[in-house]
C-alpha cells in the first residue's frame, strides 16, 4: 500500500521476466473500471489485483467524441497513488493531443487515441511516446484496419473496438474478430511489434474466439465488475485465454 502522496513503484517484471517481454507472449485481462462502483474504486482495484491482473483499463469520455462523460485526469492521478498496476488510458475525447501531457503526468502507462478523433494521429502518437507512455491507436467498429496502415510501425498496441464506444454493457460486434486476425497477419508480414487489444462486450463466452484470432489484451468491464467475485471472474477469463492460446491458428 502506498503512503499518501507517494506513487508506488510500477510493475516492471513478473516472476523475474521483464513485463514488456512477458506481455508479447501472453494474454492479459485488463479490467475496465468504467463498470466499477466509482464510490469504491479502491476496493474494485484490490479485487482485480487479487485476481492477478497487471493492467487496469481507464475509459475517459468527454461527452463530445462519445455521447457520455466518465472520468478525467484527477481520477487517473488518484489511481496512480492507489495501485502498482499499469494504467491503460483509453481516450474517447476530441482534441486528444491537448490532454496527453496531463494524462502522462497523472501517471498513465499506456495512452490510446482514436483514429477518428484527430486528423493528426501520427503527431498524437509521437507526443504520447515523448511523454514516456506507450502509444496505442484505436479504431471504432465502422473503421477499417487499413486506416491505421501508416502508423502501425509506431504503436505499442492497437485497440480494436468491439462495441461503439461510450457505454459499458453492450453486445460484442463479431466483425471485430476478423480485424484482430488482420492485424495479426499485418504484424507478421511487416515484422511489427504492437500488441492487439480488444474492447467491448468481452466475457467468458467470447474470450476463446478473440484470443484464437490474436488478441493479447482483453478489456472487460461488465463481465468483471458486475459479478459477485471480480477476482474469480478475471481468473476464469485468464484461464480461458491461456487455453485458447494453445489452440491459436
Ligand atoms: C466502451 C469502453 C469500454 C467499456 C467496456 O466505450 O471503451 O472499455 O468499459 O465495457 P464492457 O466490458 O462492459 O463492454
Ligand atoms: Zn475502453
């Protein structure tokens, strides 16, 4: 537990293996705190930490890019003080460039920006890296993978939305699976190194499908926090993911 006002050390390795290397070969569940009770965020974090996760997905919504408002910079700063988990900040906001520095200073580890949210995606991704965070590009369900072709060599991760962003608890859009596969093929062909993340409607029923297609980070809100035992929910999904890894085609 961190003393107040002091950031705890971040996770840099798991069982002696550098985090970056482990994350290239394994699948991780990234609980989305959007589905947690905002009055008890500390408890929610403790629960998923007990489930063994190393990432926490943080959904930032501005009421313009998406029709909902969620959380902002001060909450990320508080999360940073409360946990050693890597903070995966998903910006669903207009003018993302304007806020990158603030989220980086607040303690984000990964920052993802939507291709649809800025005409200057390349600049936004460079800014994220310059501020010491891992840059990720996100595409909405209606956006094809090819819209990212010019930046795929520069990103740490690509986030495929499998719902239309703005709300938790929506149904998985199955076309996302083909995009994951496409991203995996492109990565192999061009020797890129990005991880593939999927977000929206993920739960035990579709973990195997997206992992077999190539997903490595599984964002899950409702299927984690709207269960009586979030730690068990995370463990179950991680287990399903590792079984599916063995069957990847
Ligand atoms: C949707 C958000 C998601 C959301 C997922 O706009 O980006 O991260 O929390 O929630 P579930 O898992 O409930 O679909
Ligand atoms: Zn998200």
